[in-house]
C-alpha cells in the first residue's frame, strides 16, 4: 500500500490542453473516487496514474517513488477495466493466475494467491469455468480477482460497473466497498455516476474540463458544495438552482420574496435548494405541478416555479396532480447561495 501524490499534472494533445495542473493527495489505504461528466478528464487522469497515458508536465508519485517514466508493469498497480478484459479461452483460474505466471512465480505461491482471492470473491466454485459460462457480475469478480492476486500498492478501477444492470450495480458497489475494507489497499476509482461516488468514496475529486472543482468527503460535497456545478452534479435528484435578485433582507424570485439572509440588495444570485429541503407549505412559493412520481418510500414532485422546473422530494404521499398549484417552501437554513456570474459559493 502507498500514498499517491499528484503535483501540477498536465496533459496536452498537440495545442489542446485537457488536464490543467492538478494537485491531488491520495492517502495510504484511502478509497478516492474521480467523478465528473463525460469528457472531464477522469479516465485520462487514471490512465496517466497507470502509465497507459504519457504526461505533458508535473509529477506522479506512488509511495516515495516518482513514476513519470516507469512502465505500467513497474508501477506496482493493478487495474480493473470497464469491459473485464478476460481471456475467453482460459478458465477463471488461468485468467486470475496469468500475470503471476508471466512473472514466473512459484506454482504453489500462484495457487495459494488464486485460491485466497477466489475465496474472498466467492469464486471458488467457478475456478474451472470459462468466462462465457459466467454472469456479468461474476466476470467482474474475476477481473477484480486478477487484480487482487498481484497484491499491488494501488488498485485502479475504470468505470467497472457501467456494463451491469441497475440491481447488480448496487450489489457490486457494496462488494467492492467491502473488499476495500478487508484489503485496505489504496484505491482510485473512476465513475460518471455520482451515486457510486457518494456511496463508495472516502474522498471525492470532482472534475470538470480537466480542472478540479472540489475535493472532499461525500457529505462535505453534498452539504457545502464549492460552486453551482458541484451542487448540481452531486445529489440525485440534483439540487434546484434558481436565479434571484437580492433585496437586502431576502431574495426575489419573480414576484415573491424569500427570507434569505446575507444577500445584498440588487445582487444577482443563484439559490440552491435540495429537493428534500423543499416542503409543501401554504406560506411557500406558488408552483404548478408538472409530474408526480411515487417511488414507494418517497414521492418526487416536479413543478414549474416561474420559468424553472424544480423538484421536491417528500416521504409523505400528497394527493397532488399535474396542473394543480402547490406552494413550496425551503427548510430554514438550508438554502445555498451562489454568485450568479461565477457560480462560486457565497
């Protein structure tokens, strides 16, 4: 196990810079998730750590060794890919043992490592099967087992669950997290799914356009997003972002004024309200119901507030229908303020 230290990391393709001077500290044994929209640079960053992508500037250190010029095989990392990358003509045992055999490791040691990893992942009964005889979740476990047997300093996961169905993704999230707790190996995990990030990470790095928007624990990002981008990206349903004008003692949305402290008169701001922090109240802002989505444990209400759609989530089962007018009020003290121009948190 080891720290991963990234300093002023940059990547360009010709004149196009895609990674802009990143600084990240990943602690020994930490589970760090890189998250962001498609094209934000998260997979490129992971491949740079792995040595599969060259760097234009800056340094990457694993432990106390700068690995900029080391080949992937010499970085003591193991990577799990989105598409499993299993050999179809080899058994599960042979797939898991392949990298160890390439190192000419003793056969008894190989067997011990493979058997141990198979026991951890529940694959003992499948060691003599071929990948075609396995489910998607089982194939992903084999890919993870192939990484585990190498006993690396760092695990790298590149969107490993994106090919699985929704129910299996939930199951595999828990299994990967449990595996990390058992092995305590430093892990860097890439996903575009912020639910995966929230449920799995010790620390989240939010990327946008090859730059870091915020680094913090899942709840830090959820409760105190650094800007409107992070606020809208972290959380499902996403935070409602509503333009408003300060009045000195509140914020005006259309013809209504919300009592929001700290907004200077005539200042353009964006109000952020989590769906679960919007309640049905006669004293709230009028909105026209567009969609009602009962999920069983919660009810999601999408309503038109001025010229914006907003989402409210309640654990009650209100008898509202599309076309009706309801009144929505934010929970006091739970309104987030962002600068309208820069998006920065106020």
